[in-house]
């Protein structure tokens, strides 16, 4: 009986474009090897994605009794979160907006057949 084991990380202050670079590398891999790969990546987003996958694995073990060796990262994606707009004033009284982008990350694990 297959379950959708999912975990979400919302309003992380890294742009979705940067998170997608990390997320694309672990899609379709076994969860344990994905966590190992993310642990040694230098990106700031890799640490957050690793913690998210670890949380999803813990959910699977605790709530559904699934072994962590049987789990595969079936779906993982990063969406844009609301952008914070900050003021920066330029020359001659002009307004230069600073966009502080954020993202939402969602991971869905499946049991390997």
C-alpha cells in the first residue's frame, strides 16, 4: 500500500531559482543517498533541502512504519514565495527597489517497488 509522504518548507529566504539548482540534483534518487549527496554540497539551499528530506523520512518512519531504505524522492519542487520589497534610493531622487526573494519547497516520497 503506497502512501504519499510529504513535507513542506515555507518562506525560506533563498530564491526559488537557486533552490531549483539543488532540487533538480536529487529528484528520483533514493532518499538516503539524496541526503548524503546534499550533505556535501556547498550551496546554502542544500542544507535546507537536506533537513526537509530528513523530516519527510522521519514522518514516513513514525507515521507509516516505512523503512528509510525503501523511500525514493518521487517529487520535489520549489515555488516562489512572496517577495519582500525594500527601498534603495538612487541618484537624482530616483527609487531603486531591492527584491528579497523567498521560496516554498515541497517534497513527496514514495516507497520503492
